[in-house]
């Protein structure tokens, strides 16, 4: 797809730190949703980045995510309204199958995930972008929500979750700044929801400040 071929649908990219509430916010909008976190690389992928100490995979690095595959899925949804996406088991670091995504004729959908900002510029270049939002709710609130969610879902061991949670809480300001640098509008839950509803009402893209 190129910018000279208008898309049948457009995408709102919703990003933010892990645990900031992206999934629950996306569900509340009533729009179709593409889960970008399902595009993680598998645990045996030789290109996975390592943690600074060299022991274990750095799953919070964008290099652990298949940006090209995620962008291809977004582009196919925008062009045809349908695509197939991986089903990813975080606890096993593995793809367990494929699942269909169908927009049902909707002209707008949300693609949400912690690395969504990494494809803002490319979506804009392809004429697919309706908006880009970074949900930010404060480091302490996000850390608490993340730990409760990850513990409930059994994503990783408790020691791993505690170490990761402390690291991400300290890094949150930089994470949000990075998303903003890629062109995502940083805001809280209420503003994000109103912004999404505004785009949905207009059915036309709003300008996103895309980093160059």
C-alpha cells in the first residue's frame, strides 16, 4: 500500500508503559482492536536483545518485537478490513497459533501495545494514521497495576516480576518521553478516551506530531 491509494480504514496507535491501562481503555471505546503485543519475537529467536547483565532476554526493548510484521498487519487491516495475527503466550515466550481479526466494515480501529509508537512514522507515511496516543497514569499507579495483572495472569515468576517492575517504574519517565518523541500525544485516561471518541465522530484523521 502507498499513500496514493486511500485506505479503507485508519488506525489509532495506542501506546504507553506496560500496565498503564491500554487494553482496558481500548475495550471501552467499542472500536475493533489489534493487539500489537502479540507480535513479540519467540524465545528462541537469535535476534532477541539481552539484558544489560547479559543474563536473560530484555523483553522491554523494542528489539524484542517484530515491528515489520506488526506494520504489515496494520496495513492489511486498513486495506482489506481483515488479517491474521499471531497468538502469543507471554509466559512461554512463544507463538501458539494464529487468529483472525475482522473490522466488520469499521473505518477506524485501535492498535495497542507497548511498542506502538515505533511504527507511528511509518503508518503516517503510508496514509494509515488517524492518531497516536501515549497513555500515562504515573509511575506508581502503573507499577501497581502491572504487578497485579502479571501476577494474576502468571506471565512470569514473582522474582522476575518484582525486578522488572522496579526497573520499569524507575524508567517510566524515559519510556514516556521516547513515545512522545516518536509522535504520540501523552495524556491520561480521560483525555485519551475523549480524543479517541473525537476521531471516531469525525471519521477523519487528526494530525499527529511525527518525529522526523
